C-alpha cells in the first residue's frame, strides 16, 4: 500500500500539471488571438520544453510511468536542440512540429497500453482515458501530416494538445483517487 505522503505528492503533481498545461494552452490561444509572432523560431521549441516538464514530474510521483520520463527527456532534448539551432539551416518549423507530433503519438499510444489492463473492468473512466489518448494520437498525426500548414495551424494543434492533456490529467487524478480507495478497501 502506498504511503499517504506519496499519494499526496502524486495529487499535487497532477494538480500542478493540470494548472500548468491549462496556463500554457491559454498562452498559445493568446498568441493565436494576437496573430503576431515576434520570434516564431522560439515559440515551438519553448512549448516543447514546457510541455515536457510535467511529464518528468509525473514520473517522479509515479515510478510506474517510465514512458513519461522517456517522453519528457526526449521533449526536453529536442526542445533544447531546436533552440540551439534556431538560427541555422538545421532549424525548420516543420521538423519541430513533426517531432512534437511523434511525441504526441508515442504518449497517446503508451497511455492506451497503460490503460489496457484496466479495460477488462469496463469502467467508464477507463474508456474516457482511451478516447482522450486517441485524441492525443490524432493531434500527433495532424502535426505530422500538415507540415506546410504554417505556424498558426500548428499552434492550433498544440493548444488542442495542451487542453487534451489537461482533460487527461483531470481524468487520471480522479481515476487514481478511485483506484487508491478501491485498493485500500481491498486490504
């Protein structure tokens, strides 16, 4: 059985992630509303880095989520790489968006794999998680196939990805709470 401190830390991390992704998604919507991008070559790499930090925090609270650590580290690495190459011929917005798309596809796929053992219980929350993870995969695919869509289209997809992650973290927080209550009742 998990300690109360570990469960509390996990709740705090998920609540932080929810607020963080909601804030970053809102900033992206604000950028879209402004319509002017002063340094577009900085926007996407910074968003990749920001989007990766909560993944590493979630792993720190739940060591079973190794895929979150991997996805977080990959996102940080590519975000930093893209920032370092923003002024060179190596930097291309399409490549940045394709990287983000692949990260979303991997994240959605690993979420579905993590949820699969719970589906046999046929609980609505688990199916909601699958639907949300499928949304992650769809956004990832859109980021990969609409490479010539321009920064505005990519930001719309990224804002969608942030808001999907907010919903996913809210559902995960609720389901984790229910699973912890069920496991404590079974002991």
